[in-house]
């Protein structure tokens, strides 16, 4: 790094990419936005001007620019592996939004590229690892406060989804966060997954089974259940409770903060993931930048990305077949210990 600030290039400036531009420019220390690319060129020029960055003509131009130290990838998922590979080839750290890639094979290629270089470049955008409530839960598990974890009971409710959203996307776009959280909280891999759907809400887009109940098992036999309900209307609601052999620990069930207005009594659910996890995204990027300043690659890694996609893809099969689908994950290379 030739500058005291980490000079960041950001690819994809839609919902989360534009938020990351704002975070790097205004909410974290030690970094600045150097260059942007999005296929929507008009929009990206204005955004670049607003943060004093350059708008470049392609993703590769951003990755290979001499004044760019590190990359954030926030384009649609089908480009994540390719852009991560370009970043690795250029020798630049990359914070890639989830998922690492839509298929296990593409994720494996990214892992193999890091193994070939003998070092890690990729951090993955599993920001819940930076959420204060999830961190408390993990402290309770690590601190042996509730005995041996036996069951993670998760709830993931979203107010609404676009009409094109499918039952399979509930696994690949939404439950993938619970998959990562379960692996991170338990320190074990997921070994099987099954998905059950019952009566659907009339608010679900045509063909979407919603809610669905996802039941996973970890390698030591811990149960992980997830109510995934993406057209829940009322707000964004993420909960997790761990039942242990000597107690339980939960997040999202308490402190919902009722409030009253002339229109009635309300619970202060977040309206969306942006609000609920805003601070977690900020902390994730701050930790990434802090790590780069001392030569460390922090956060979830490429193997975490491979594992999450592998479980999510098994979940897609489980949605389609109704079967209990085993998860086959390669052994974790020591680079990711
Ligand atoms: N970590 C999280 O909680 C979280 C939240 C939201 C989105 N995401 C992930 O971030 C990614 C983007 O999601 P989004 O909601 O911002 O989508 P979006 O559609 O709002 O934004 C994607 C942007 O990428 C641009 N784009 C399309 N093709 C491109 C290409 N080839 N090169 C560069 N840019 C291109 C689009 O023009 C658009 O501006 C997805 O993978 C999504 O899963 C993660």
C-alpha cells in the first residue's frame, strides 16, 4: 500500500454497493473511495463525483488500476467469482459480497486460486459476524455459559420480495446468512439439510412457498432450524436462540422496544436489513480496512463462502425434492485454519 489510506475500488453500485461507497467515504476511518465501476454508467458517474472518486470503464480497469489498493465486489452474484479471481491475480485484497458464487464449482476455483498463491485475499460479506447481538450469543457459547449447544432456533422474516423471487432463492439469498451464522456460532460444518413448506401466505409472489421451515444438522448432531418467511409484511425480523445442555441464550426475542403512536401500539422492528444490520456492515468494513493496514485479511474467508454455497445448494435440492439432502464439503485446507 503506497498511501496511508487504503484506496478502495468498488464494483457494482446498486443497493448494497452504493451503501458501501457511503460507508468507505464517510463512515469508516483509514480508507477512501478511489474508483468505481457499474454497468449503469450514468448513475455511477454521479456517485463517483459525490465522493471524489473516478468512474472507470470496466471492472478490470478498477481492479488493475495502480491507485487502487483493495476491491469491494457488490455486483450480482454471477460475477463474484470472476471478479474475485481477477483481484487475486492482481494481488489485491477483495471484500466480496455474499455469495462467493452461485455454484460450488466456482467457489472451489476461487479457493484453489488462493491455495495456488499460498495466501488469502478474499473476505466475504457475512456481516452478521459483526452484529453485537450475534457476538453476544457467540460469547455465551464460547464462554460455556449454557453448556453444550443442542439446538439453534432461527427466524428470518423479510417484509417483501420482488415478484421474481423463488422458493430456491429463499435458500441462496436469505438462509445463506443463517448457514454462515450456524457454522460460525457452532464452529462446525453443516452435514444435512431438509426443507418443509406448509400453507403459504397469500402475500407471497406466485409460486413462492413462504414460509418454509429449514432443518439442518451439524457434524456433531446439533439441530439448526430456520423459519424463513420473506413476504412477512410487517418488517424485518431476525432472531436466534440457542438451547444448550444447561441453559439457553437468545437474540432478537427481547428488547423489541414497543412504542405507541396515535395510530396504535407498535413494536420497533427494523423496516429492512439495511437498518437492522447497518452497524454490522460498518464494523465489517472498518475491520477489513484495519486488517489491510497491518497486512491481515479478516472476516469470513473463501472457504466459508464455499461451505455456505454448498449448504445453500443442498437446500435448493431439498426444496425441490423434499428429501433430507446430505452436504458434501471438501476438507478445509490449513490456509483457512
Ligand atoms: N450481505 C448482505 O446482507 C447483502 C445485502 C444485500 C445484497 N447483498 C449481495 O450484494 C450483491 C448485490 O446485491 P444488490 O441488492 O446491491 O443488487 P442490485 O441489483 O441493487 O445492485 C447490483 C449492481 O451491480 C450492477 N451490475 C450488474 N452487472 C454488473 C457487472 N457485470 N459489473 C459491475 N456491476 C454490475 C448493477 O447495475 C447494479 O447497480 C448480491 O450478491 C447480493 O446477494 C448482500
